C-alpha cells in the first residue's frame, strides 16, 4: 500500500468510527480530531511506542497562552508520561504541514504540562472537566518521572519528525511528530525497527572494532563487538522502548535483583562491567562496515537495530545514569553479539527473530507470558480460527497469534485487487483478535475487570498466569471448536459494549466497558446463550439497551468509588470491583432474546 492509499484508509477509518458512534441511539457527533487521536494512539500502543493511552480533549486560553491536550498515557509504574496533541485536517491527498504549525502545537501541549507540573492548573479547573484528573495525576507523579514525551499527531506530512528537547521543572521533555508518513512506515513494514538507524561514528566517535563472520550457508551474518556504555545509553535515550520491541521481556525496574546488580557495578566498578556482564544480543536489518581506529574491520552503522536479549542491561545503563548523574560510564563496555538478518520473506524473518529472542533468553527464568505466542493454547486457537467458518459459511474470524500476521496474510494472499477485496470481505479487520484482545475479552467475562484495567500487556500476563496451577501441574485442556465459538461470542459482546459506551462518556470508556461486561457476566452469565450470539454474529437491540443502562450505572459507581482519584487508576484495584458489585443496579430488562 502506497502512502496516499494509506492516508485514504486512515481517513475512512476515522469516518467509519464516527458513523459507528452516530449509529448508537443518543450518540452525539464526536470531534473528528478526537477520533483521529484515538486511531493513532491505539496504533502506537500496539507497536509498543506508548503505554495504554486515553483520549482527553482540553483546549483553553490562559492570559495570552494557549493550552492544548488531545490524549495522554502514563506507564504502570508512573515513571513515564506521554502527552498527545492532534492536528487533524481531514485531507484526501498528501499535504505538507509547516514545521511552524507542529511546533506551535507542541508548545501548547508543553504549556499544559508545565502548568500541571507547577500545580497551577488543577486548582483553576472545574472538577467535571475530563482533564481535571489528568492535571492532578501529572502534578502527583511529576517528581518521579524518568521520561516525558510530547507527540504531535497529524494526518499531513511533516518535514521535521522531532524538535529540540525542552526542560520543564528540571526534567527533559522530548518533542516528536507522528505524521501520516511516519505512521505509514510503521503500518506498511509491520516493523517499527526500520526507523532505528544507529551511526557509531556519531554516537561513539568511530566504527566499532569487531569480529565479522559472513553467513555463507545461513540466512544471517554474524558479528561480535563491544559497545561503549555511553553510546548504548544515548541510543536508548533516543529510541526508548522501541529498541526492545523484539525482546521477550521489557525493562522491569531498578529494584529487581538483576537490575540492582547492574546498577551497583555501574556505580562502583564500571571498568569491570564487561567482565561481570553476559552482554547483549542484537538483530539488525542492515550492517555497514568501515575501519576502526586501528585499521581493523569495524561496524560503522546499523539499520533496524533491536535488542533481543539484554534489554534490562540496556535500560539499566540509561536509568542508572539518569537517577545518579555522577555515575561515570565512560569506561563501560558492553559485549554484544549482532545478528544481521538476510531472510527474504517477512514471516520467516520474524520467526527467526522470535527464535533468537527465545533461545537468547533461555538461560534466565522466563515467565509463562514471555514466550506465549508459541504456547499450545495460542497455537490451537490459531488453528481453530483458520478452520472454523461463521454461520454464513464464507467468512471467519482471524486470530493473530504472531504480531503482524494479519497484514502478512493480506499481502501474501491478496495478490490482485479482486482477491484483496474478497479477503477484506471474508476476514475484515473488525474480526481480527490479537492475543491481548482475547485476554481482555475473557478476563472481563471472568469478572476480572481490575485486571483488564491494567492495560493490554499487564492484563495478558495475568491471563496467562492463570493457565497453570504451578510447575508440577498440567495446563488447562486445549480449546475445541465449541470453546472457540464461545470466545468469539464474548469478543462480539465486548466489542459491541465498547462501541456503545464510547459515545456515552467523555473519558475512561475502556474502564466502563470492562466493568460493564463483568457486571453482565455476574448478573446474567448463567442465563446468557452465547451460542445465539455466535449464530447471529451480533447482539439484539434489547440486549444493547441493557448494556447502555448498566453502563451508566457502572460509570456512576466508578466515579463514586474513585472519590476524586483518576478512574483509570482506581479501576485497577480489586477494591474497585468489590465496590461496583456492592452498588445498586436496576433489574434486567424484559424480553432480551439472548437470555434463556
């Protein structure tokens, strides 16, 4: 798909989302800019560029200063903050946007951040305003933030993709632009690492001396080197979590036993780091060779660099220096093994990356969720989704066991416009279920909305942890066709609930949706005929009305229990679910066809 086609597809997605909301009884016309914000933020969350984002429209003039916010995301540990501001023009052709315009938007969001950090904004806001809880949260977490980013989102094409960092209350704020071109790159390649280009002449002063082994009989080349600690710290500072997207684990915190040891070595014996540390494993799409200072072969630059093992080592370098600036890492060298990929097909390449990541991490205790894509449960569900057709006999649901496999299928099998149209008709993106989607749908139905509220990845970990009673006990039985159909019915229920709820409330719709589905399960679960939902591939108007009625009551219960706290944080606590269960709910409506 070309850039101009992707622009039209994105525009159509925004229009479709608006139409969906207007189709809901009582639905009001949403800001197009807000819908665009949600579409882009969701994509960024899926590829690991941000956390669990929430749309939040706020625009006000204070004196001569304009303040703007379109969305936000806070990491689970409340040590990283992303703010978003959108410039949506609803263009149909590739249209440039002046850097001055994106820079002004970034400055407006920066002013919002500064006033929140100083505690000057929340006190002037109406408590009913969507941004009130956001302003309070930023004020509370600001002293402990390690990373702050502001993203300008736009459907036009920007020349500058980032601006010079700024300082707010002694903290560095990165200013980036996610324009339609940058978004298209991520979508079209399915590999956000393509943007990661590291020039060692710039970050470490010259090519890295290495031992290079060309892969004459393999689909990869191989190199061994040592990366200066300061260079690796700078690379992580620039690219953040995107550097670790192919890694099976993410950076946890500096309090873990392994990370504490890394931090202590950096502070007390940096020259021994290479002796003590096992090093890191990298993959890259391209590697260009040059000459090191001693004339030997050296690595000049890498494109598509990813850390598949050693993510905690990499992140610990950054956070140790960030929290203890006096730490001298100029003498630190990190041993590195580099695999340069030469596979011709994307699916094979991603499979190789997955295996490298799996075996490179196998010397450590890997959690059940770390290597989940290859668990028998997910493999079986993928098989069921490929073999089970909907009642119409032609369409089916797609289970995306491996990230990007839906787009790969479209590219592989949609070789002509007619074939692609048929594929999109038979298996539309609305019938794609990812691993984290499934965990969300099933945990909500299993009355664990507080788990769902932790966000996609954390909820998924909790979902997978429930599959075994311990190392000495077997996993739960694998699903069959009947179980897959019930899963799809629960997916339809959740998706419909979320679609109905989105236009009903200005914020925290995801929390309301998860809790509403759990309330439905609690109050109607034994009577609900999931087979009817599967057969109809939808739910009745009467049941939709019931969802809306209880959603309002759930929303009231969440706000009452939060007592001024941010709903998204309160919703993560089991005490929140217990409070919602104690809240008064109206009796079920009469005549819901799905009830036995």
